[in-house]
C-alpha cells in the first residue's frame, strides 16, 4: 500500500478580530499553554492541518484544480444542463456579465487565503521550536513555505493584484493595513519565488511520505514562478512589456535534469498512467495533492473538487466538457505533425483523419469506452450529456475514474481518491524548452529535443487503446520533429502547440495564453469559429486588458479599509 501523508482534519479555534475577510482567521487563539505550543505533537498537527485544507477545503464550485476558471479557454465548455446551470461560469466562459460581486470569484479568493492562513499558523509555531527538540524544523518550515507559495501562485495567476501574506509573525493589527499594491507585479512574483527558493534550499531530495514536496518539486515550482515572472506586465494594464532574460535563466537552472533525476522523476512509459489511480505517485508526479478512501474516516479524504465533472450517465453533472476545437487540435498530418493552420477547418473524423493518441486519454468520445471500460460506451444522447447537445457530447476523462473503481464514492455527487497532480515532469521538460527558445542563445535544438521527448512518449501511449485501430478504425500517428535548424518563432509555435495537447483539460491553457499575451486574439478567434458549434458564443467577446484576470472581489475591497485597488479594466 502506498505510504502517503494522510491529511486528517485538525480542529482548532482561530481568531476573528481582523476586518479583512480573508484574514479573519489568521492567528490561533484559545487556552493553549506554552508547553503545548512548544511540543512537537502540537506543531505536527498544525503542519498536517496546512496540508489537510487542500483536500478538506476544496469545493465543487471553485475547485483548487481551477477547472471552473479554465472554462475561459478554448479547451472546454462549461457544460451542465444549460447556461443558467452554474450561470456565473457561463459569464466566465463568454467573457461577458462577470461581476465583482460574483460568489465564485470571492470564494476562491477566500479559500486560497485560508490555505495561506493554515501554512502561516504552522510557521508561527515552527518559528518557536528548538532544533534539538524538533530536528525537522527547517524541513517543515520549507514544506509550509512551499504550500504558502502554491496558494500565492494560484491567486497571482487568477487575480494578478494580490495581497502577499508572507510574514507569519505579523502583529494582528497590521493585517488591516495590508495592501495589494505594496509590491509591483514583478515584486509579487519575486516574493512567491522566495518561498520556493527557501523550500528548494531546505527540502530533502526524497520524501518517504508522498504528499510532502521534495527539493526537486520546489525546483520545478520555482522554475514555473520564474517563467510566469519572465513575461513582464510592468505597465498599468496587462500587456506584455518584455521577456526577462535573467528570469529565463533561472527557469533553465531549476529544470536541470540532474535535479529531477535525484528525486527519480521522469516521464511515465504511457501517457494514461498519469490519470489512473493504480499508477499515482509515479515517476511523472512531481507534486500532487493526495486523496484517500477507506482510510478510517466516513467519507475518506476524497477529491470533491471534481464532483461536477462526471458525465450524466453516472448521475450528475456533466460539467467541464471538451470543446470541438480541442478535439480537432489532436489531428495530425500524413507525417504525424500538427495541423497548425488548418486543424479547425474540419471536425475530426475517426476513420479518415490521423490523430495523436493523447486525444483518447483526454476526451471521452461517443462510440468509445469511458475510461477504457467497455461496459460504459459513450453515447451521443441525453443519457450521457445533460444539455441536449448544447455543449456537445464529449466528456472529460483525465480527472475522472472508471465507474467500477473501488476508489470511487457514489452519491448525489461522485468523488474519488485519484490524486490531483499539480506539476508533472512533462511540464518541467516543456518549461525548460520554452525558456531555451525564448533565450534564443543557440540552444533551440535542445528545446526541440525536449519537445520530442514528450511527443515520442505520446506516440507509444497505446497501452489501453492498442485495439482502437482494429475495433474503431482509429489512425494513430504522431512523430517527433526533425532535428534541423528552426527559427525562434517556429520553435515557439511547436512549444505552444505541445503544451496545449499535453495538458489539455488540465486547467493550464488559459493561464498559458495570458502569460504569452495571446489571450485576446486566441479566445476571440475561438468564439467566432465555435459559435457555429455551440450557440452560447454568439454574443461572446474577450476584452483585452480586462478579461485576462478576475476582478478583485467587491467584498474584499469593501473590507480592506481602502487598501485594495481593483484590477485594470474592472
């Protein structure tokens, strides 16, 4: 049985004196003796609590996986029964009618800051510990700063102008004076990087308990932070003002293969293994949120954040549905290369088009088994899709499990113990490739080799779909790129395409587009072509220098004593 960090709910009372809503639980209170605070057992409970909230604090309507917010991309439709079902996400999907008072925007803000609170609460007690009585002090501090960095990173990519809460020993009254403009955009990214840097410097190469981050996991997240930081948005709006060379060099430094090799990270032999419970915590899982079932608790620590994404045939709720545009993007030409310019001219035809095998691990297609289980053949009907065709008949696969799996709890909402991978090794490879291409210092060939590593793995990822040619007429064909000279623009086109295909439906697409400064052009073009397939897009429109980020919630601005500034365009 896998040994993971079991995340149990730890009960303790928190102070509620601060007027800032997200900080109203920042400091523990109650009758706790000095001996208790200084005991390793007490500190361990606080540390476990900081991990626990990432499972117990998740929610179907504002998931920590961020699938609810990736409906803004060209990868997926909101889904559900219609536009009014989860209407706030319909507004996000069409980039119209989004309000600063929308509950789902305020909710993800609050819950991510609650995660920061848990980490800071543990850090307060860790700071008081003596290394002689608590030998793991520095390592546990590193873990908590990693978790704090993770929450800040998610807030940053969602909201841009955020409050950096990185002083766990701040006087309680000082929380009322915190501002989301104390630091520049670049400085905020650096504060997040500082937490991951400390984690990198103090975490072990290998962790016995799989839920705890390793040194290499910190390196990967540090690289990811520097990659986002590199695309500078230094003006008052959201335009990219430049790409910073020094930040890109940091990405290359912290994606060094030697760092990853020490922790045993690498690509799985088959792409599907990343999304199956029997292979979780494998070589490609650099860091993942751990879930469990049958662990002695009533419901287990299940992944409720994905509870809306199961297809209707299983009872509910058919959200997060792959778009036709995404399906078409998996098509390949006669040489097994992407159809960069023509992929969306015609819809994918199973028996006539060549296709990347990753499609069938990402998208549940009508006429094919759901999660490789031939007892559940996906049908193009209302039994499988709630919207009577409004959002099409594709279903999302990666975050879901075989309905016959003993890892699944069935009910009004379905939840499983499948881990949520935050960073995969494939991401490390492609981040490194992106940095090498953008540096343009003679190593573009190295970047293409990294992209080819990912493509070669994809080509062989037919372990569970080996019979699709014979049974369904599928024509799998994907090949590496030729090793020849490419321009920077050509290489970036390959890189961007590979990221979309490799991480389809993993909720990274929209944030990639914003990072590259391409959100407006890509999303508005998508609205035009997709409107003929999905009528909800007929009045959609992405506004540049506004829709790249969510608005700062009205409730938070109102409670900030005038210290918060709204995002540009809102």
